[in-house]
């Protein structure tokens, strides 16, 4: 199969076509080349397909109508997920064309929240091989494995060790559903050809006893690697990626919070890489806060922030808010003073025994709580913090459903008439508060966004559209910009730029409905805008960049694939 710059050629008359060497069932079984019933009569004869397909030639629209009917007839979300995955495995052009027509309907199926259940049931619903499964035993053989994926043409890798899958934890080898889903969104949003995408699971065992006891489990049935053995394995993996996939951007996904920060810190200078749970989450939340500040006619520096949940996502949010405050002129000390993080032990203070390094930068001095009314000054709860400090922004990253209450929101309204409340945990059952309840508690004054999709809310005759703080608004654009620029390092500033670019994509009509994120149906336009903003910043700051004098719109367009059938010619 020919990919990369040879995806399309032009003949002497200027007609675009795709050169193809496969024939017969090999061609039909190639998911990036298969047109199925849309192969023309001439192509059927040229590629030895006569008799292998039903006689009638269908149009692309015929096919799209047929597969949408099949999708719609599935009775549950997991059945719809399996239908789409099956389509993706046999005809990726048709799969992405279908998604692009039904973005809002289908993205919750191919990714959150449905992908969580797909990960849980992976071994019992396994269908067809996709991606790489790397173990301690085979990591040194990645060179041999890479031949199957034409390593120099792989442009984006999403990798997980499956320990922190969404809000459901350790899913072992079943975590493969996450890289597959993320990469589908890279193609849908940023136009990265599926042949340039590689999902990888690092199977280092599992601590999920239910999986270990399951005779159908497809992963390694042993406890997880830890400590130095785990670090050696990750080091070997990164070395192999650098050697055999030298053009690839690496996205770390759904690692445990400690490993997420360690892997990012250890390898962000070794290859272009980022952690979406940390940086992508932080970036999309900052964009939402910027939108909320527009509604309030205030600035970032006018707010006091509480992040309930101090895992990878929570601290990533703190990092990005901090970067935004610095960008708007706040001092380092003042920026940190505005941000509180809470974990299972309450407000994070700097004198806590065993305080994790990644939390330390936002840990507060115990002196700040002098004079506060609290049951135990060593373990100050969310309620006690809000009662004692003028909080204006409350962000949920705890995974604890129902943890935001009427008391929290109404106390915040004593500090600000428009509190910013983002219950971001997903899936929906883990959401810190239901949007409809927040609007009732605040008499419609709160500015609300969620991590999971929610329907519009009507309160007192006002229609509120619930914006979803979905990382998909950030990572495809960042990944595309990284690929196009050939950057050697993905920086925090790129994510800050992405936040401001995303905030620009929210129009006045959205803001009037209390919504601070665009619609998911605008994903492609948003991804292009984010990528262009990052590349524009690179043009302005890097005199050596090969993009210096380039037309960025043209450069981006040249890197983006559209899911349409090209005429084939046999080579």
C-alpha cells in the first residue's frame, strides 16, 4: 500500500487518481483502500474484483445511507459502538465520511462515554486486530513490528498503559479502546490520514482482580509492573519509538497520575510528546474559563480558583490556569495564591507528610487557614474552604458524583453574582453536579460547563446550552500543528495558545445561552483554528522555522485528508 505523499497523483491531463497495487480480496480486505460496493465497473475489472462484489455499483451517498440505517437500528450504545468499529475495520473512508456527517450523534459513541464500556468488555467483544500490544517480553522487537506499519510514515501515536482509564480505572489490555478512539478523533478533527495513526497499548499487567479471574481476558494475567522495572520498560519503549517511528508525535493517555507526570517529565525533551490528561484537560478548561470571564466582563486575575480533585487532570488544570494568569500579567506568587487544589484529604497544604511532588507547587502554607472556622484545620473540606475563602470558580476533577451541593453554590454567590461551576468528571454518573440542579441552586446565574455531554436546560424561560469541556477541542489541533511544524518539543505555551484560540471559537449567540464551548459539530473548524494559532505563534517566535514565510492555511490544507473516494489506477 502506498501512503504519505503518494496518496494521490495527477496524470498528464491533471486528473487526480490514486495508484494501487493490491487486487482481489487483498484490496477488499485493506481498510484504507476498500471501496466495497462503490468500486466502479472499470475498477472491478482492472483490480480483479468481478464476482467478488454484488453486481450493482453504489454511489458514496448510497453507502452512507445504508450504513447510517445500520447504525440507527442498533438498540444500545455499545451495539452502535461495535457497529462503527466494524465499519472502521473494513472501510475507513466510509467510516470517517459517516462520522463527519453525524459528528454530534456519533462522537459520544466512538469515544466518551461509550468507549468506557467498550474497554471494560474488550476481551469479550474482541473483533479484529488494530495497533500494537507492547509487553515487557516483546518491546525489543518493535523494529520487526514496525514493518507492518511503515514506521517512517506514522505521524501520531496514542499510547496507554490502561491504569487510569476515564473514571473506571485499570482495564488492562482493554484500554486499547482509548487510543483507537482518540486517533479516530484526530482523523475526524484534524484530517490526519488513518494510515499515519498508530494506537498502542503497553500491557504491563493489571491489578484489576476481576480481569485476572476472567478466563476470557486477553491480556497478560499478572500484577502490574512497578518501580524500576516499569521505568526500564517505559525507557525501552521510548527508545524504540524514536528509532522506528522517527516522525511520530507521541500522546500519553490514561496513565495513573504519578506515572503520567513522571513519563511526561522524563521524556518531553526526548521526543515531541504530551499527556492529554494533564495538558489537554488543562487547556480546554482554561478556554472555558476565558469564555466565562467574557460573560462576566471580568478577567482571569479577578477570580479565585478551586480545583476539587488533584490527580493528573486536576493538577493539569491548575498548571494551565497558572500559565493563563502569567500571560495576563499576574506575578508567579500571585498566580499560585489564586489556585487551591483539594484531594481526598482536603485542601493540599505544604506541611503534609508524604506530599506528592506534582501537588507541591500548589500546596498552601498552613498560615493561610489561621482564623478559619473548621472542624479539623489539618483536613479542611471543600465546604469549609468555600465558607472561609471568596471562591469564584469551582472545578470538579474528582470523579465523585454529587460532590457539589446547593450550599457550595449559594455561598459562592455571596462572593460573585456569576459563579463559574464546571463539574468535569465523566462518565455522567461521576459528574460532581447535574447542570439543571446548578441552575436551580443559582437562580440561573451560574456559568456551567461539564465534561460529559448533557442536554440543554430550560430555567425560568431561559434556554441554556451546556458546553462540554471536551479535550477533543484541543488535542487534534495541537497534534496537527506539531506534525506540520516538525517540532522537536511540544511546549506548555502551545497549549496556552490553544486555549485562547479555542475561546475565540465561541460566538456571541453561544455566550448569550451561557455556553462557553463551541458545538462538537464544529470540531474540524476548531481544530484548524487551534493549529493555525499555534503555527502563527511559531512563525513569530522562531526565526529558524521552515514555516517562516509559508501560507499557513495552504500548509495545513496540504496535510489534511478528506474521506472521499479517489479513482484508482493499477500499478
